[in-house]
C-alpha cells in the first residue's frame, strides 16, 4: 500500500474546494467574453500560472520528495486559506457572475472534467507517491481555464439546440405582434441612439427597445420572448456586428423596415481585420431593408457614406455636421453648458432650435440621426424637438454630476477615441478651475492602438492639469503622448482604478473637474480580484 | 407558539415605481406588529404582480442584487372562494406542496399603481378578506389627483386651480403644443408645476416657467401616466402634512412641515433617500427625512384648520386606515390649500402618531387598525347576498 492513500480523500477535498472557487472566478470572465473560446483564451493566456494556489501545489510537490507529509499538510492549509480568501465572483467585481442555467451547465461539466483530469494525472504519476496528487493539483490549477473551454465545447451542440428553439419562438412572436422594426448599427453610438429613438417614438405609439446594449442574436431573442407584447407598434433593435453575417442573421430574426447607421469607423478592427470588412458587416443592415424602406445614414462618417451609396433600393436620408453632401438634417451651432447642449437642426423646411440635457458632440450627431428617422416615420418634428428636452443622461455616458463642489464628468462606459475626444471637448468648455482625467486609454484598436492612445494622451495633456493613466495596457502610449506635448510631468501612472481614485481624492479641490473615461472591464486590469480581495474601491 | 395568534399578511413590493420604497415600508410594518397578538406573514408582490411567501422575505438584505431567490419562495394567490381568506400556492399538488395559509387580516403596504389605487383591494374584496386601509373606491379616488380635488372642493376644502391634459392629445397632431401653453398661460399664469395625475411619489414632477418647459414636463409625465395635471407653482410656498387615522371616527395627527418644502418639489431621491447614503436600504429611510412636527412658526389656527380639512377630505373620500393629507400654504397670502392625499403613506406616517397628543406606538396603532378592519369586513360579509325571491329567475 502506498503511503499517500490515507491522505488522498483530504487532498481531494481541498482540491475540490479550490477547483470550485477558482472555477467560479474564471467563469465570471468566460461569461463576460460571451463564452467565446478565442477571446477567453486571449484573456486567460498564462493567467492561471499567476495563481498562488498553483505555486503552492508546485512547491508542495517539490517538498514532497523529502517531506511528503509536511508538504501535503502545508498544501491543504494554504489551499483552504487561498480558497476562502478569494472573493466570491457572484457578489463582487464590476460585473458579477450571474449564475444562469448556461453558466451552471458550464460549471458542472467543467467540475466533472476537472475531477477526471485530476484523477487521471494522479493515477499516471502514482509511482511518485505523495507527489502524484500534488502534481495533479498543480496541473489542474494551471489548466483550469482551458478545462472550462473544453466543457463549453462539449456543451455546444446542446446550447445550439436550445438557442434554435428560442429563436424559432421569438420569430413566431415577432410575426404575431408585427411591430415596425427599426434596426440600428454602427461602430459607436448604437445604444444611445436606440434609447433616444425609442424615447421619441414612445410619444407616437407604444415602442419597445431593450435597455442597456443588448445587440446579439441571443440577447435580442431573449428580449423579444420576455418583452414584446401585442400592441407594440415600434421595435428598435440595436444590431451588433461581431463578424460578417451577424447582422444578416439578426435581420432574419427582426426584419427591419427602416435602419440607422450611426458611424462606421475602425472600432473592433482587431475582430474584423480591415475597414472594408467592417463596412461590409455593417452594410448588411442596408441590404436587409426592403425596397421602398428607409435608411438614415451619418454622412460625416466616410465608412457609413459608402454604405449609403450602395443602397439604391431604398430611400436614403443623410444627416451630419461637417459633410458636404446634401443633407436631410444638418447640425449647426453646438454649445455646451453644465446643464446640457444647445444646437440647431436644419432641415429642408426650417431650422429647429434644440436643447438636450445630454452632452457631447457625438450625442448631438446621434440625435440628428434619430430626429431624421423619427420625423420620416411620421412623428411631428415639434414633438420630437420637445422630446429632446426630456432625455435623461445615461449614467456614465458623458454625464456631468456636481458633487460637493467637484464637477464629475463620468464617461466610464465610453470606449472609443471619438467619445474620448468629446469628453475632453466638453471638459474644456465647462467653467471649472482645474481638470483631471483618469483613464486606461482605448483598446481593441489592433495595430493602431499605440498611435491612437498616444494622440489622445497628447490632446488630454493640453486640456487637463493631470492625466492619471490606469494599468499597463496603454501606459507607454500615454507616456509618449505627454512627451510629444512636452508635458511629461502632468502624467501620473497607477496600477489599478482603486489607486487612481485614491490619487484623485487626495488631489482635488472645490471647483475642479474630474473626467472618468473608459473604465475598462475587469478583464484588462493588472490585478482584478480574481485570486484575492482588493481593497474597497471608491465611487 | 400560541395558536391563538392571528396571522397578518403584510403585502409589499408591487408593480409600481415605488416598489423598493414599499419593501422598506412593508418590512417596517412586519417588524412592528405586536408579537403577542399577531403572527406576521411577509408577502412580496414582484414587479410582474406575482405574490410570494418565504423565509427570506424578512429583511431588506434579500431584496438587493435582483431580488430574492425565487426558487426558495412559494408563489401564492388569494383563494377565490369568498370568505376563505387564504393564500394558496400556485399550481399546488395536494399533499406535496405547501398547504394553504389562512390569513386573518391583510395589511397592504403598497405604494402607487396596482397597490394604492384599489387594484389589490379589489382582489382582497373578491376573497372576502379583511384588510387594513382604504377600500376600492377611496383608494381609486385618492390615486387620481384631479378627481380628489373635485371631491375636496365639493366638501368645502380650498384647492389650487388646475388644468389637466390626457395623454391622448399625442394622437391628435401637434396643435396641442401651442394650445396647451396658451390655455395654461390664460388660466394659471407662470410658473406652473406639472405632475402625473395618478402617481404617488415625486416621479415625473417638474416645474415650468415657459411653454417649452411646460411641454417637456408634460411629455415627462406621459412616460409614466395617462394624464398630466398642471397647477400654478406657488414660489413662496410651504407644505404641511397631516395624517388621519380611521378609528371609530377619523382622528387627525399633529401637523408636520418638511423642511425642504421651500425649495423645488421633493425629487424622488430627496424624498426617500438620506443625503449622501443609500437610505432606501435602511429601515429609517423615510422617517428621518428632515421635518418639523407641529411647526409653531405657523399660527395655531392654521394648523387646526389643516387638521379639520384633513378629516373632512378623509371622510368625503370614505377613507379607512391611515392616510396622509398634504397641504400647500401660499406664504405671501397665508392661504391654505389641499394638495393631495396618500392613502398608503410611506411607513404609514407612524412618526406623526408617536408624537403629542397621541403618543401611540406604531404597534399599538396597527393593532387597533387590524381590529377595525376585521370588524368592517365581518360587517360586509354579513350583508345579505342571497337573491330575494323576485330576483331568483332560475328557481
């Protein structure tokens, strides 16, 4: 009989606890990445090798060569401590883990696979005595994210089947209710355009639009099944393009009679490879519009304009501010205050003086598109203009909040360079003493990422007294940008958002403004509370 | 556990903007019931109007992060058998599921739509259940600010003038965008206050000093309600409130003055959250909002008049339980106006009863209201419902 046999149940128990906690931790990020193997693999990378539990198991396995029982005891104690010290992802982090049925399925299969893997490794190394279970633990902890991917892969046929049934149900509901569907796509501004259009349309007829940024086949399917009811006359659908064909598929589920293309730019370049590929992907919305249908396009965006030129089968209306095209709606005279934005919308008939409590040039551009579409659908322009006054700022989307003498420009949900510049422009226009910026920069920009962030950094240095760059992702680009402007001293680097908030709290005084720009998902932070608790974060 | 204790079901939550506020109020009541006389049963009504009972409903903690775990709760419904006064599990399997729960008295602590407006009261009437508070008619009347004003005026209580507009104007082109401001300017002048006709709380309330702001305010109302009520905004104004308890006869409480009353109308967050903290989660959320009880800065005569008007309105609407009646004072002219009634005020306005001259605890008051509710329902149940001979057409 081998000496480690009596220890086996205890070691198994500790490993089971660790596997359970760590799996939950990884599952949160797997869920955030939409259970996509490639994106999750990119995130997971060698992250599991930074898990102290992995190193504890490895160290214990080494020690076991000389002191097997000390090693086993030490691993069990450290294992339990580490498992308990890990924050529960179901109640922590910016986006907590939601234990949906799908998440539970992935978790269960993943745990079963983990157990099998552990047993298999321990059994293979059985000659190594006490080292066998400890090495199995180290092995499993290192491979855990990939075990989860495998679990998901095994479940794929089942998930597809479930999804197809849900889709068929959603199609049936859409056919029964027969709402007039308006599709919205673009590289940015989709979600806000969707909610603004729905806001205006609701005063004309019952309108359905999802809150937040539901824009995938799965998300829209679920939204229809839960919310579309008899009596809904309009349905506004945000359509996200994750790859070529995704909008076409969405248009089969919710066939649009009108479409809005907010802008086509180089966001998500990493995913598509080229600007042309993005134009093709977004152009699927235009193709889905039936002959005689309506397409409203932002003429300031060259990519969007390309789509408009190709759409000869339907009625195309253009809007914009700087474009030299003949526009259905042209924006003039934009002004920012802490209360909101005033601007003029000029149509062929007349000029409308507008005010909205929302802020930023991109918002005004989106409003022009939404206005153009709404009046083309028959909404009275006067009602539409009045409705613009009643829009409410969306939290963390260029939202100005005054708190104890400090002006907070919260733009945490923005993630693109245009929104970034818009926030800087608004900050520069507001009457405040000093301006501070906290941001991790922009991501998913492929080869351009460094240059874009460098340029943003340079521009920020001209507006802000200090810029706090969070995490490593774009640190070098920000240093370069501030150097370009000869203002290196204005840049502050911190490892995470908690540190950024601490720095800001220590620095700000009455009359100052703070811009919080593009708070990245947990995925991109240096230390993300995956393995242990972080200190309480402010705000 | 004594078997003689009465089961009192406290209803809270509801399909309303004030869903969360109601949870806080409801749990206050659950914990305030006299444990020697009553066995409380928290009943949570969710946003889709399903009713739930279960052990996790006793603290506000379980309502955070998306609400309580439904899999640990039992969905129930009021038994349709008249007079059975039972909550029965939905889809019950005899012998396997939770048995029906007999309820001696219901205490609706629901604010706003579907709870304060007579809907829930109607369900309870169908089951022949005893319940605390206004009946169907008084609840429905009290929810509609315009109709309440008509009734108050009829009873001789002064009200501020108003203009109202139904949401249906949206279907009649854009002419109203010009006509309504003209009508308001002629009838009321500027500035005005625009509010939803049928909601409690301050959601959708705004002030307007010109036509553009008026239209924006009316559209804001139309997001939530089918009718907008427009009144002159008294710039130099004070607010005082009086609660009335329906005991053997209506008893007025002391008057209170919210200290923010001179500023713009209470916004939703001011009304229900303490400044700087997340007040909705704490049990004293509403009670600790700043107020002055029995403000002696006001003439005694005016305070007494408010109490008199309050009981008049309470009686005219046929209220029961505890209502809070809100008044406006034009500080320039010293005029007192009835403003609105809350037939299910937050925390049942208990802070007004614990002061002079009553010194009633909420526990004591609830006991008396429950006794009265049971007597009233027994009386109603005793009414003849058997058709007399001449109405028996089918033998």
